[in-house]
């Protein structure tokens, strides 16, 4: 079998190496998964450039997101059987409840990920996916989709008719738009490109703000909500937009902070901005296996189709990385494996 490995910080052409290995055997509670597709996320860019908060294991197989078919199981496996379709959980040992430091393993970072023809996952690391999703679609769920799901559901809880504000057209923002609309919410999006605005509207956005035309876009967000502000802001950018996100939130709203990296400057907010609001800030770091299972059920029931920007063959994984790094994608960049 073939697997890609990260050999150090740098660019895809130098750091991503394809190697041959024997097909592994699953342990007593393990699943041997024939990986069919894997998907890129922003954290994979951060890991590649050594800007991620958690250090990576040397020579790790990258990518947390991947979907495949179980082709062999260990003797003590009870949760799955041969032929099942599965994805791996971003935090494999965080099955539910609160995240704690002793659970700090991640697929594609501290343990081998999904950019490989065969992966071994413990049965507790996996979640089944429905036949209604293609391999390409299923592969996009573990990181961005779960992050969007926990952003929307992990706080006070959104109600139909509530207003959600999303930033840009990255994977988390697109999933948040789709999921919030399925929950009966109004969604306002920001973007800088007219063509992306049209696509956001086609996905269900109620309003789109061009932040190049209106750099102080919080004023427009409040105007669109009758001066009340958004019930929930999904903040996926970081320090550069955090002030505007806080100003966009309603009096008792929430700003869910998803963006940021280990080397970005301080996260600051003007005292006057915070003094005039009762809004809370909630940090989200993807979610547990239970959150992934809930997200998969929600996608299956609502019929949401993940937005796919492009699909690259396994042999062109470096080109997939390069396309993702260009920043021009709208939707998920996926690598088809088999």
C-alpha cells in the first residue's frame, strides 16, 4: 500500500513524501479501512507550516478527514463489521463529554491520518456514514462539519428564527450556513467576491455583506438585524475580524471563536466594545466522536450535501495541497484514493 508522510515543515513538494508499506493487520479492537477519499482543512495547512498549537509526530500520515470501507476487523470488534462505511473522529480518544488534556491525540497530527490507501482505526475512533453520501462527501465531515455543528449546538442552543452570522466561504462557514438554514435560522454571510456572494445566496444565505466595500461590516450586520445584532457569530478568521464579530453580536448573543493559530498576534478587543454588550465568547475545537455521530445523523436527515470545490487523484496529493493553499477554493478540496 501507499501512504503520504510529512517529513517536516515546508511546502508540499518538499514535505509530503509518498512511501510504500505492507498492508497492516488490525489489532484486537482495530478496523482495517480501505480509504476511499480524504479532505483538507485549514489545520493541515498550519501543520504543514509548523504553525499548529499541537506538535506533530515525525513522519506522520497527514489529514484528519477521510472515509472508507472496513475490510477487516479485530477479534474483539463489536461496533462495526466488514463492509461498513466509516469516517474517523478528529480527536480519536475523545468519545464524549468534555475534552481533557489526556485525550490530546489527533488523526493526521499525533497519530497517523487518512492520506493513505489503508488506515487502521480502533473501533472507538470511528463513526458510520450513510450510503446516501458519496465517499467524496463523507470524507469532508470529521473536521469542518463537526466544528460548524458544535458551533451551532454547543452553547445556549439556537432556535428557529434566530440569526447566525458566518465569515467568508471556508469549510466551517459553508457547513454552518447549511446547518443553520436546516435549523430554521436566518443566515448572514460576509465575503469579498461577488461571484462567491452569488454562490452563498444559492446555498440559502439570506443576506451577504461585501467586507471590502464595507470594512466596518458590523454596522451593516446590525442594520440587517434591525439594530439587534446576530444571535450567534461563527468567528472563523481570528484577530483581524474579532472586533467586528463582537460588534455584530446581539446583546445576549454568542461569538464562537474557531479561527486563529499558534503564531498570530494577540486577540484584542476595545474596552468600549465589550462594555456595551453581554455577549459571550465560546471556544470550539472541533468536537467529540459523539458530536461527529450527531452531525452525521443531522446531515443524513436533512439531506445536506457538502460543497465540493475540487477532487484530485491520490497521485496528485501535492497539487491538492497547493490548490488549497492558494486560498481560492469554494468548498472542500478532496483527494480521491480508491
